[in-house]
C-alpha cells in the first residue's frame, strides 16, 4: 500500500512539473488595438470553460491605444470566453475568444461584431508545439474599428 501511495505521489508531481514547464502551450497573448472613437472599459468575462483564466493588462483601452489579454487554460479544455466591454454610453460590447486545442476541427475566433464595433484579426502566431492538446494559436493581434453606418454619409 505504501508503494502504491508513493507511485501516485510521484505520478502527480511529474504531471504538475510537466504542466508548469509547458504552460506556454496553454497560454494565448491577445493584443487588442482600439481604432474606434470610444474608450472600451473591461468589465469581466463570461462563458469560460473550467480552468480558463483571462487577465487584462489594463481595464481601459483608450482610442488609439491597446491592451493585452492573457488567456490561460489547461490541457483538457479549449480556451473560451466572452470578454465584456462597455463604452461611454454604457452599452455592453461582447468580444468572443475561442482558441481550440490543435486536435479540434475549426478555426479560432477573436471577434467583436455588433451595431457599434467590428474587428479584424491583423496577425496570429500558430503554436509550434505538435502536442495535440496545446492551443492552436499562442498570439494574435486584433483591431477594433467603429462600424460604418449610413447616417455618417
């Protein structure tokens, strides 16, 4: 029984060390560049999977400014979340983030698209690690623009 307990302790420690050593395979650095006329204020995140964490470098993204979102997950879940931003009028603007693990069929999603804003993925860096449980994308740059409306012409 003592040997069995020792085996499980060593097994658990090995997995913890592996996870800490390979954390970059489960981390996304997403840069949001605000080209709109509005300040975007970060108010939180919803719709995450178990083990997903999102950290913002700043809570306010000024017009012409940028912020970095660091998303972290575990080897058993995709990185998923909906970041909530409010503008000066109090409208809630949802920014969807889905970064699948490499064995998943589908494209990663980094988008804000509503009647006030839209976004474009400017660049993205694919994960060089062949581990199928690692995230597909490890870095991306997204530009947020004001949505063109016919009343502006």
